[in-house]
């Protein structure tokens, strides 16, 4: 379908072509009829010898050779008639499809314009240069065709002409040379002798045809190689995304984290001038920088509290393990150094190698800053997300200490643009990690039988040697052992526990299926906890229940439904939580909360662990629900 611009251009060419025809016929002269008729017949025959141009549905024929002879040897009117005949024959002979009248009119008119221009050049120049005429004929014959195709198909005219037409320019120059040879021969031996040289046209055609065939074969090979390269690149990308999904399946709290890191990192890198393989390496590293977490125990990754020194040592290994995994993938660019170095710091205080400044690979420097900002602005197990403005202020404060100042500057200046770009990015389909498989018999080894917790006497002995309030603790444990109901148990805790381990809020969470609900609440902010239902595995207490491990000085903010509710507010800043494990598994969680930060000690943990075992045993003996 022709556009308005292409129709206008076609109309202009046809009008100009008719003017050229009128000019030629007005100056018609003819003397050597036999000679002219012979060349006209040969020109019409040569018009049927066509070659397909690469990339477009256009052909060229050998008729241009006779047009050049006519321009040199005959009158303008005779050239116009020859040009009309050759253009019409080329449109119909061996055509792939029946041409439209507008195509015929355009081709004929364009031929008239080319002949008129070249005739003026040939006979106006004092040198009568056939070479210059051939160059003008090539430009006038091919440029309008390229323009109309570009306007119709919305392509770049220059690129189309360069790729599909320019390669034929040497043939026009060869035609000019052949015209010169024919002219010299005619001058010496007569025009009939010149006709004997015309079989060289067949040789030109065959060499031309062979060249086109080789060109098409090379193009076909190049297209196949490109398609193969694109398929390998797509496979590579899918492999990287699959590994990224494996990371997120292990660490579900990083939802969309990898995609955000990839988008921001690539944009920062482009602003800094990175390109080519550097960008591809960074793109892969952005998705795979945490792949080493596959070797870190899940309870450490998902822990909603501070890591112990031993846990942090284990966590740090994810940089080294990740680099080794990536190294074995044999990327065609350096990805492993970026994965290994994404926790290095500008001032040399990072890990695993303590690199400093520009010794850190630039891609790793970008990942470090981007990862830091995204961690601050995302909800994590151990704290809530920070407002973007506050996070950017912290990032700026770390410029020149933890992070490359140039990277920080780009992130602060372009953050809004990168956030808008992220909204347009394709999302990676998540794995169905939340599904539940109902079928399946017990494994061959059977299920584990959870052993009862050690008796209360051993627990008293285990803490009496280093707990300052050992006698009070022993009395509390003995009191717990005498409780025959949950109500009595909770009364003992409210009365005596605060004197042994100070707290602002005490909560005993009881397990109800896949949730924890508060069975006992004591303290000033107790009303905030009375109606909580915490899914197993979520928040601070949910993590303790799922993994059976204690947390010291965790953040109360992360308890689901607690400070995430904008209508609730509390000043609590520290949490100490231990699992209540008995012969049936984890029956609940004993959690203490304080208003001061990092206030609980290891001695507090030892005491609460002993009490937790006693409380769990009492809960197992008291099976009636407590009244709330």
C-alpha cells in the first residue's frame, strides 16, 4: 500500500519523465536506420536478461549497456524510444508477478529522466566522458527506485540504496568501458564490426550472475550464522534466568530483586560508557551475583534477625562459591570476577579479598552500589523497606567509603529515570514454589521421631553455673513443672519471668496448624500482639517456629501484622525468641521484646532456652486451651 509521500514522489517522477520524453521527441533526428534498428533489437533482447537485486523485489537488466551506447551514438529522441522499449520489456519478461500500471509508469519515466540527464552530461562535456555518463546514469537509475521503496516500506533510503543497489556500480563502469571499445571498433571497421563485440555482454552477464549467486550464498550463510548466534544467545539468556529463578526459590525474600539489580546496573554502566561484552558480563552477573547462596543453609538466608559470627562467616562464602559456579559455566566474557567482588568496598573493608578502589572490577563496583540501594528500599526478613529518599541519602553518605563515587553520582542523578524504565521491563516468570504436593508415601527410611526435650533437672544444672539469678531460675522452672494447665503456666510466667530476664512485652505464641497465635501476652504494648496470627516461616517468631532456632536482638518490626499495620505504633526495638520444642515438635515460640536496641545478651538467651524447654514440656502436659 502506497503512502501519501510515496504517491507524491511517484507522481513527481512520472511528471518529470513525461517532460523528458517531450524534450527528446521534440529534438528527434534519425539518419542510420539500419544501425539504430539493430541496436534497438539487441537492447530489447538484453532487457529480458535480468538479475535479482539482494534485499528488494527489484531486478536490473543488461539494457543499461545499450542505453549508454544510444546516449553516445544516437539522438536524444532515439534514446528515448530505446529507453521506453527496454523499460517495458524488463517489466513483463520473466517477471515474478504481473506489474501494476503505476510501477510500469514509474520505471519508464525514471528511465526517461536518466537518459535525458546523461545525454546532457555526455554531449555538454568537452571530454564527452563515457565514465562520467555511466556514473550519472547509475545514480539516476537507482536512487529514485530506492527512495520510492523506502517511502513505501518505511525504511531508510540511504541504507536501502547502499545495501541493495550500490554493489552494482562496478557493472555500470564496466559498461562504460565496453561502450568505449565498441565506439573505437566502429570508427575503425564500421558499425557492423562493433556488433561482433556484443557477445561479450553474455560474458558480462554470466560473471554478473555468478557474482550474485556467490553474494546470495554468502548472505544465506551469514543469515544462518546470525540465526544460530541469536539462538545461542537466547539459550544463554534462558539458562541465566533459570539459575536466577533457582536463587529466588532458595531466597524468596528477594522477589524481583534480581530484575531490579539488572536494570539499574545496566543503565548505570551505559552512562559510564561500558558497552559490548562488558555490558553482557554485567547483565549475567546481575542475575547470578547471589547464586552462591545455594550453598548457604536456608535458615541463615531466611533469618529475620542478626547473624551470629559463625553464620556470617558462612554467608560470606556465597561470593566465592558463586564465582566458582559461574566460572564453570564458561561464559565468553568475565562474569566470575564480578560475582566474586560484588561485596568488596571502595575503602578495602569488603570481602572476600579486601580489594580497594579501582582494583575492584568496575562491574562489581556497580553491583555493590545497586545491590545496597535495592536492599535498603526492599522489605527484608530483618527490617521493613526504607523510603527511597532516605536510602539515597545513605548511599550518598557511603560514596568514597563503601562505593565508587562515580557510580553513586550516576545512581542519584538517574534514579527516577531508572525506576521508570524498570516498569517497562519484561518480568521473569516465577517458579511455583508455593504449591503443595498431597500424594506420596513415607520415605524408605521412615519419618523422624522427635525425641523429648531433656528433663528439667538437667536444664537447671546447665544454666546454674553461669546464670546470676540461678536460684530464681530454678524456682521458676520448678513452678512451671507444677503447672497442670495453660492458664496456670502463663500466670507463673507473668509473675516471675520479668525478674530473671527483663522485658517490656512477653508473648507466648502457640502453634495452631500453620499459624502462630498469642496464648499469653504481658506488658505495656501487649494489646498490639493479642490478635496477631503469624504464618509459620514468616516474621521473626514464624522463622523461629519453622527452623527451631533462637534469635537474639531481632527486629520486632518484621512480625507480620504488627508494625506493618499503619494504624499501630510501638517503640519496641529488640526481640529475644526461642522455640518451644517438645516430643511433638515445635509447639510454639516464647518471645520477649524490649524498647532498647541490642539489649539482650547471650546469658539471657541461655536462660530463655532453659525456660523454653520447661514451658514446652508444661504445654505438652496441659492440653486444654487457655481462655483469652
